[in-house]
C-alpha cells in the first residue's frame, strides 16, 4: 500500500481508460473524499454501491448502479437497478459486472493490515474480482474508522494506493419509534424465544423490536447488519457473552463505533457467509425479522417497489427468510403497519402488482395482530391476514377481492 496525496490520486485516476466501473463502499462507510477526487478526475465512469448514502454525483457521464437502492441513489434519472439477492451480488462482480477500480474506507494501518471496519459486505469479493483483472484497489484510511475483525482485515499489499483522512463517520438520523411501531414490536417480541439467534433488517420496526427484547437472555446475533439496538441488548445483559456477534456491516452512533473497535466478540464477515441460507440455517432458533411495503393475500411480501418504481431492492430478506425456515426452531417474520398514513391505503392488498421480495413466511405482524402463515392452507393464510393484520377499514374490500381470487370461504 502506497500512501499518496490527493493530487497524486487524481493523477492516477485520470489515467483510467474508457468508462471504468468503480465499486465503492456504501451504507455509512462511503469513502466520500476519494469519490470526490474520482468525480473531478474522471469524465465518465460507472459507480456501483450498495445502499448508497449522502450526495453522489448527478451529472452526465456518471452511471449509478446498484442491487439495493439507498437514499443517495433513490429517484435518480438513469439509475441502473440490478435485481439480485444480496448473497449473490459477489457473483455478479466476479462475472457479469467486473470492476475496474474498488474504493474502500478503512482503518489506519496496523501490523501490516487495515480493516474495512463497519462495512465488509461485498467488498472482499469486489477486491478479489478487481485483482483478477489487474485493476486498482484504493483506500481512504480514516483515523475514525473502527478496526474490526474477521473478513474485515486486509493485508496492506491488497491495497495499491491510499489517502489519509480524519473525518467522523456519519450516523443515521435517530427516529424514535412511534406508537404503531412499538405495538408491532411487542407482538414480534412475543414470537422470539429465549436463546434465539436474531436477524433484523433496517427500519423503525426492527429497531423497536430490539428495544422490546432487553429482558431476554442468551440471545445471539447472526445478521447482515446491526445498529445501536444490539449495543443496547449488550448493556441490558440480553446477549450470550460466549456467542460472537456476526454481521457484514453496521452503522449507528459514535458509541457503537467505539464499542466495535477491536472488539473480539464482533465478527464482521463477507456477504457470501452471513447471507448464505445454508449457513443461516445452521444457527439455532434463527428468528428473521424484516419489514415490507405491502403483503398480499397469497402471503407474498413486497419490500422493493412503490407504485412500480424501485425503492430499495431484495437486499438480504429472501436469503434470511429461507435460512430461518430451515433453522431448527427458526421463524421468518414480516412486520409492517397495517396502513400507509401518507398514501392513505392498506398495506395488505389482494395481490402484489409488482415482483415479490419474499414469500412463505412463518408470521406476518402488524399493530392489528399476528397472522400465522406457516402450516396453514392458502385460504386460511388469506383469512389470517385479513382478520389479524389488515386495517379494519380494508377488511371488507379484501374479503371481496379474495373471493374473486378464488378464496371462496372468505
């Protein structure tokens, strides 16, 4: 690894031929300064990121690519959305979408290594893919990036060039859960046994679920991500101190970042491991809790699209639903409010109008109640969703629509 100045990095990037594909760290570990230098030095390029946050280039010559749309790419003209389960994204990078440059944000060097810190995810696979093609690996070494273990650790020789920065890592805006989210969380928590292994997605409801689990004991974490709620469980004594906290990326407040720094109990693994349904299935009592935008009477969940437009993507939801169902004592839970207050529509619909993100869940939960899905016939699943999950104002219309779909007994 050669540490260079920003002007030297600009010169290196300016020599890139054609329209290179650049894979960069996403979530809240975006290498922002290095991307600014890239944008100033290269007229045309493709930028591939997962759950991108912050201000990204929005100009002619820049094509944004992602299998999971974050706030930094959502609604952009010309966005190239690539449907894929998160567990399969590394295969895209090693096959159909090979990178020419990988830009990551890391810890400072230590003992001949650097750490990817809070964002491992697909980056090891991207680095392997770009190395195989003779491309470049560039690091933004940040004094504020925690040093985490597992697949986060890179030998210095895996990095070609690095610039040094000293910038606070961004944190998501705190959003205290409202009454609806708290009610849903209490219902979900009732489905989580002692000594469960947890996977929770992103959103107000999963965050509220963690709050509701502080009185449990012996909990473990095997998830694609975690945030401040896991630290709260640790403080409450809810986590099994003998079990590693396994994830692929993390984000939260500064206290969380300080806690994960050189913490031997936190094991950051690459996506191919955390999201492998076979490895997920080996975790005992794996309870997967994910949110959705809508569910239909066939118990299919849509967490990807709003009115036909891409909102996020598959992410890891389908990976963990399958893994949880195969886990001994595992459960796959979809949690969502029964009503979209802004749109004024039910989140339970007769039939999804777009692609399903996941299906065949154990339970679907709203503030209205809990629908038991697994082990019920199709008509009973639809009845449970109407009677226990749907908003009362939507139930009569759903029954009528359900009968038209072939559920004669509704």
